[in-house]
């Protein structure tokens, strides 16, 4: 696939309207809004900024790094071990299930829109429970198969995390579409720095340092009323 085609395919992958279920998950944000921890857009900005530096870049992005390291050598067991390392660090059951659902829907979508590429390896690995096909794993694998550079794949994933977070907030908080887009633009300015952090780490060094967010994810299933699945 040529550079232009790969770039355009990447834009489709980053489309907020991509039907992979991201619209159904807040990953703990709903809990923090209901509990009054995040009320204003400035607090949302701080929350998403820290999540980008202390979770998305240092945990999920490590799976993408492993794809670009291991897939060219067909070292699938090593790659899937990194996915497990990251996935078991997700304490909340809802969050683990949400990441699996989004990844598997993305894999189904990729199979449908890029039939010229062979997706059988991942489908077989999932069927035999060798991997969980989580969102970052499938995103990284698709990006690699499309010929997207590693840094661009990580930047793209971080951007989808930002957009998902802000879009969830639009339904939970008193902020409008214009303010939401402004937040996305401001948060996007930190993606390069977060990508540099990810690129400075090895996949096996994956960690997440967001205990308050993790507790919010755990408490989500006990909320009296919920808009989101997680």
C-alpha cells in the first residue's frame, strides 16, 4: 500500500464514528462526573492529560510498540505476552471487557474493509485464546499491516483515546460541541510528548499510575444510574 493510501486508511481508523463501540464506554469517567470529581472542562483537561502520560502512553502504547517489534519476526508469543501483561493490570472487569469488545469489533471491521490483507492469524489466535484482541493490540496490528510508521500508530491511538474521553464528557457534563473540539485540540498538543515517552520505553516496562481512575472504573458498576457500559 502506497503512502497516500496508508495515510487515508489511517484517517478512517481514527474516525470517531468508527463502529467499534467506543461510544458505549467512559472507562470510569462517568463515575468521576457523578461523584463531583470532574465538573468543569478544566478538570476534564487535567484528567485526560494525566491519563495520556500515566496510562495510555505507558501501558496501551506498549502493546503497539510490541507489535512493531515482534510482528516482523513472527514472534507472536512474545507479542501476546505483552498484551497479557498490560491487560491484567486493568483492575476493573468492565474495563477489561470493554477493551476486548472494542478490539474484536475493530478486527471484524478491518477484515471487512481490507479483505486484501490476511487476518486469519489474529482470528485463529483469538479463537484459540492465545490473545485477547484488545483495542491497542488490534489498532497496532492494523497500523503495521497498513504500513503506518510506529510513532504515527501510537499518536493515532492516543488521539482516539482523547476523542473517546471528550465525546463521553459531552454526554455527561455541561459542555458544548465547540468547547469539546477546543479541548481535543488542546489535548492533542500533548500527544507528541506522550509519544516520546512511549518510544523511550520497552514493551515489558508497561505500567499505569492512575489509582483514582482505576477506583472509579471499579465503582462504575455500582452506580445507581448509568449511561455507559463501563
